[in-house]
C-alpha cells in the first residue's frame, strides 16, 4: 500500500509538470501565440494600439504584484527553516522579485510604445 501511494504521488507530480509544458510546446509548434500575438502583429489603428497599451499596462501591474509577493516572502524566510534552506529560499524569492521587476519595466516600455503609436495616428 505504501509503494502504491508513492507511485501515485510520482505519477500525479509528473502529470502536473508535463501538462503545461506539452500545452506550451503544442502552441509553439502550431504558431498559435494567442490574441496578444495576433494583435501585436496586426495593430495599425489607434484603438488597436491603445488596447495593446492597456494590455501591457495590466501585465506590468501583474509583474509588479508578483515582485511584491516574492519580496515579502523573502523577508519572512527565517527562524523556521535551517539557515542554509532559508538562505536558498530568500535568494530564490529575491531573484524572482528582481525578474518580475524587470518584466514590469519591459511591459511598461511596450505599453508606452503602443500608447505613443495610438496618439500619433
């Protein structure tokens, strides 16, 4: 019974990890990047550029929120974990926060570019 439980957890974990990867690979294989890809490739009216600007502003805000969460988690990793684990967790969260900050900056730049394009037309 114990072996069955371990095998079940391994299978479930493998499926959970594999499903998003398979979905992403399938989308890339077929060239279907979704609505964002279509809009970015075909936007030429002020309304379309403004829609993309709004979309990228929202994505930037999501990234800023994710960075805030990871910074908060990095601050709270102490005391309950072994020092080496806490250090790794703090670095993990700090690195993710920095990555999300950079992502937000890039989305802000895209939002500005599309807002400028909308204003020029």
